[in-house]
C-alpha cells in the first residue's frame, strides 16, 4: 500500500474528537512522567515539541517549570492547543510548521511523542533528524517514541492494536473500531470505522486508512548515528528496560554530537 501522505488533512478532520479517544489519563500521565524524568536527568530547561498536537506534553512540562515552545503541522490540532492555552492561562509559543523543515531556534531538548515520526517515510525521518540537529543547542537531546516493529512482528502481537472504543463528548456519542496489519516494509496499516451521533441527529459513519512506518531499535540507532547523534538510551514508555520482543513503544534518547 502506498502511504497516503495526507496527515495534516487527517488530523484536521479528526482534531475535534482527538482528545476524546487519545487523551486517556493514565496513559498520558505515564508517558509525560517518563519524558519529564528524562529531561530532568539531563538538566534540560528549554524544550521544543515539534509535534505538539493538542498539547499533551507542552502543558504538562510548562506546569513543571520548563520553558516550552510547541509546533505542529496541523492547524486543526493547534487550534485546540491554543484554546487549551487560554483556559490554562499559558503563554506557550505555538507555531504551525513541518518537523522536517521548520527552524525555530536552539533548545536544550526537542521532543516528538506518540508515534509522530511514524507518519514520515524513512527518508522523511532522516530529514527530520537533521533538522532537529539544527534546532538543538550543543549537547542537546532528542527524545521520541515509536511503536517497536520487532514487538509487533512477534507472536501475533499485532492483534494488541485491535480496538473498539465507545466515548461520549458532550452530547456527541462516538464509537471507533480499528484493526491493523503490518506490511513487509515495516509499515503498519490501520483500518478504522468511526460512528458519530450528535444528539438525536442521524448516525454518521466514516472509514479511514492510516499508516505508520515502524522501526526496530537497531534501525533507529543507525539512523540517528549517521545523522549527527549519539545514542544515550532506549527503553519502554514507562521507563522500564527495553526488550526487543516485549516492549511495545520504544523511547529513544539521543544527544547532538
């Protein structure tokens, strides 16, 4: 399957209900705690989130004293983040931009969380790595996560991504059903059917196909090393020791060489 390459459009369409399905409190808290522990360990003060989405990481980190800047390619997601910023009375700088090319300044750390790099082709990710290098202070760190290809290719673990969610967002009822496969080139293909009903209005159904480029831990290390980084650590999203066959999401910490 050819990767559709319409990520901004997909997220713009999905942005209204994105938090309803994706901002699970316990999962977000685990992820954000892990990110903050890493930043604290390396004495980070300034952070650039190049894929900030609706703001899960940026608001968490800002409340804990970090100087944060957020960027995202999707205007729809940024609109929600800006609305949250008004509620939070936050003064976080938010910009629209492509993580492959945007140049904002230099920071102690750059982050791209929740499989963000998977939306890129492999060459697009390498371009992003080089751009992140330019947005980091000397010795700065890049922290990101991605689904572990080795895990999902092992023991039929791909079935762990089959979901059926039911949520309520105000007067809107939402139901989402998804199943996924992995192609030979390491691309995860997810087929999703979403049902939406606002109040007593007619039920609406939509079908989408989303793709993510997955990587092994070794592939990530090789790509970072040849683009000006040294690897500091790789572990699970909860901070536990990385296991090639047991870790679902790899967190990689790399330092600008």
